């Protein structure tokens, strides 16, 4: 039995704080893009007292600084540039590299993280100040606390190579409303560029917060800047860097198939709020699972935000898996070196089987000296190679201590659906070495060895599925780690 996506998920252990919107009422993504700015702004947290407290208030009156008037020629050229680039693509400008080794600021330099007071502002006045960003960061430039009759426009510019000025963003709210420019920027030199559309000896405050504790998906703080996820299995590892940070991800299904959506916040329960909206198409969830059947053209918008009941901690990370379900494993292989002189069952049968429900005697299915190579091929629910699916090889070469304490080798499938890896066991790192007398034929000679080995287990897991090698009945495949082979006799 299946339920429509409009129902709330009922798996609190996996989907804590995870809600789904009614698919019929959810807007299409292009409608979100075309919505007017005021409406979209309401979906993003406005400037509030928490954000303002991020700045250290400073009563710094810069209106009589002599450097402002002599720069009027440069400010006029800036004004022309703002007009010229105002119709260009802002995101491209915001991430452009600064190729200049050194930059001579065009305007006076101020520190980020402070809220500055500028008084004596007059109509048609242009005011410019420089600040530096030293690593990739999310910035929020503010112009606040304008007088009732004041109307300012705020732009943020980047000083690029060859003194080229690049537009990062502009805020031009009506009247004396607060102005905000938020963007993710690369290291470089930037300017507050403030234009007084209406003012009479007015006082304003401005500043910029610089937050470098951001994940690699930024900027994705609005639906229209959503991170676009490829139609593969996507393991998202992100963080929420402030109370106003909201992360959006858009997943589009080109072909109908079954997909998985899983959320893991076990390391920090209820730290975040998750919301999944079906923007278009048909989505059905299999009851009490994380599997969904979706039709061609389905668009799913994932929203992650801070839980106000918790303190913001950018060091904590959420994990979300979105992508096609893995339907089957077509092949798997785990092997040691090709030249391993293998131990036979007759030579190890005096030791107990490490598999509790296995036959008597110890049979080592996989044997290696120092290295294990492994490979797995996966198929998705549409019969195609499962691309970018995580696969884990777990192995423990010493189970005679009675405790399963595995190491993990993790790999992701390529475009053919194949994941492969290699692990080093360390031939001299045996723990509880067992010994036996071994006879083998090497180069037509009968060689007798005193062989030392450890015995353990390996298994393969495909996270988010029941596929793999090993399970509740047979936990895995026995693994022999051959540590030493000392020659006793050659015949």
C-alpha cells in the first residue's frame, strides 16, 4: 500500500523534523522564479535583532573626513560603472577571480564586522568605503537606521584585475527601508557604494558581516538560487551557518523511476528543520519506507533551516541522500594478491569457525598478504547503472578477540555503476597471530611453511538499501590475513 506525498512522513528516527507540502498546492519552480521580489523576500529571514547584534556598534562619524571630497572623480566613475553593469549577471560577477597581486583601494578602508555611523548625508551624495574578504565567505552588507526622509541605494562592488569593477549586488528598497546585499564571494577587495536618492544632513548606519563557516553548496539561500542536483544518487553534507541561513536543493527527474530520500541528523538530533516540496509531477511514497515512485518531469525542492529551539553551530553537519533507488547488485568481488600461497581447510580446521552458525573448522574464503582489492556494480530502479551511489567495504582481520570492530573503505559508483577500491591490511600488523603447518607446491617444489595468520571477516554495504554481501543470517565472508610464511623444508 502506498501513500501520496501530501502526507507527513511517519519515520521520526530517520526523518526528524521532516515535512512535505501538498503537491497540488505547491508552486512550480518557474513560478517561484517569476514571483515578485517582495514576496520572495518574505521567505528569507529579514534583518532582525540577532543579525544586527553580529555587528559591534561604533559611533564613528566619517562625514568630515577630507578624503571623501577629493575622491569625487573616482566616485563619479564608479557611478557610471554601476549604471553600466547593473543589467549584467550578478552571480558571475560575484565569483570572478581577482587576478591582481596587489590592489590600491579606491576608497577609505573599514573593517568588516562593525556597524558604522555616517552622518551629514545629503541628497545626490555618493559614499564609498572599502573592505577586504580573506577567504571564501558569505557576506551580508547592511545599510540601516535611515531617517524618515532618507532614501538610500546600496551596492557592493568587487575590485577585480586591472582595476575592473564587478557588481556583486544592489539593494534599493523604497523609502527608508533597510538595504541588504547578501552573496557568497571569493577572497578579494570589495566596496560599499551608497547613493543618497533623498537625504538632508541625514545619518545612516552601514556595515558588513563576513562568515567563512559555510558549506560548498552556497549560495543556495533562496528557491531561485537552489543547488541543482544531478539525476544521480546525491549525498549532501551541509551546514547551517546562521539563524538566517536557509539551504535549498532542487532535484529533477527526467525519467520516471523510484527514488530515495533519507535524512541523517543522528550526530545532532533536531538541530535542523527539513521540508520537502513537490513542485510538479506525481510522487508516491511506499508506506514506512524512504522509497518514492516518481513520474517523468517531477521536481522536488528540499529546504533545510535552523531549528530555533537549538543554538546555531556551523561545525555540525546534516546529511541528506537524494537520488534513484539502487535496485540490484549485478556483481561483486573481493580478493587479495594474485600470488597468495593459500591456506587450505585441512591446515586451519583445528581452529573454530568465526561464523557462529557456520560449519565446524575455520575456512578462509578470501586470503591476502597485505592488500585487498574490491569491486561492486550496481543497477538502479530504471535498469540503468546506479551512478554516484556510495558503497562501503567493511573488514576486520581479527575476530578471535570476540568483537566486531570493522574498518571502512568507501567508494562511489562511476558512470558504469562500478565502485572499486583498495585497502592495505599491513602484513606486519597482525594482532592475535595463529600458526599452522602449511604445505604448498611452488615452482615444482614441495615447500613446507610455518604460517602465521589472523582470521576475520569482510562484508559489503550499500547505504540506504538492503543490498550487499553479508547480513543477519551470514554476517559476511571469512578473511585470512597471512602475516608470515617461514620456510621449514623444501623438497
